[in-house]
């Protein structure tokens, strides 16, 4: 870290797992154990300087996410891999329905159809209708989080990375989001960080436990929890 006089931050050690197509892998562990960093490495927000992460594409291609070019990473971000961050990066001067519709517009879908699809998500996620054409910068944490989730789901990614998608939600909204995630196309693979172990029990096929930037365990929810 340049700002701290070249201080080195320890990376990961002994982290190794594979995720099958359509599987839901949960990552749990205490705060600071490296969960978000691991997800950011997969999305290439962070660049790992050793190790490998092999992504198997639809066409039979295999991409090592640690060494792929930025161009390849942008292409799979656009077409295949979605990421829901802990905090919504609000798109300036864009109303909620368009924040969600935007990925469809980028794919060439017309504005009316894109907004219809976006409105469907807003309704299912129980965002009050008078907020649909408001700016998410004024939204509560839970409302923003739901907009974020809708924006990711609307693209129907092959791989969805979720960083504590229910952390700002009350129990009713958590139940809605859990229901939506359960209803995602079975061909979609999901890797999600969760604090709420009851959510892990409901969603996960397998669980990875992180501790001090190491993988402390992997197994089914029954084995781990
Ligand atoms: N960009 C960064 N700069 C400095 N330290 C970081 C950075 N990202 C993560 N860390 C450190 O790495 C450790 C793991 O962080 P993180 O992956 O966010 O943990 P978790 O999501 O499990 O709470 C923490 O000690 C955190 O401070
Ligand atoms: Mg985190």
C-alpha cells in the first residue's frame, strides 16, 4: 500500500475449491476474514498476483481470471458474470427503473420492454411504486440493496457473485430476496457471502468458511453449521 509507506497486506493462503454449474456456494466467516476480497478477486476488482481461478465458459472455453486480459474480463462481466456489491454504486441522475433497465438497454433491448422488465423486479422486490422514478441516491440502504440485486438478476448472468446481499434488509425483504435467489434459473451458478446462517441453510448447496485469509473448511450446510 503506497499510502502506508509500502506496507504489505497478506494475501490468501490455502484457498482452493471448485463450484459446479448451477451450484450455490456460500462463503461465511467473521468480519475481516477475507470474504469480500475473495469475491473481488473473482470479479477482478482485485488482481491476485499468484494462484489461479479457472472460469469455464459456455463455449467450452476456460479463462484463468487471475491472468486474463482486461478485455476478456470486460467481456465476461458484460455477458456472463454479475456482481452485487455490499453498497449500491448509484448511477448519477438515473431513476431507479432505469438503473435496473440499463443492462438490457446495453444489450439492445428497447426502452419500453426494458422498463417493463425492470418494473417487474421493482414490484417483486416490493419497492413502493412512487419510488420507481426517483433517484436511488435518496433511497434507504435496504431499498438500494434491492435495486442492486434487481440490476444484477435482470441480466440473467451465468455466474452471480453476491456480497452480503441481504445485510441491510429487514426479515420480510430478506425473505423476498431469498425467494428470488431460489427462483433463479437453475443453470445460474451463485457464490454469495452471508452473515445470516438461516439464509445459508435455505440457499447454499455447500459452504466455505474463511478465517484469517485462509479457507478453514468446506462442506454442506449440515456439515458446516
Ligand atoms: N483494498 C484494501 N486495502 C487494504 N486492506 C484491505 C483491502 N481490502 C481488504 N483489506 C484487508 O483485508 C482483510 C479482509 O478484508 P475483507 O475481504 O473485506 O473481509 P470480510 O469481507 O471478510 O469482512 C481485512 O483486514 C481488510 O482490512
Ligand atoms: Mg466483506
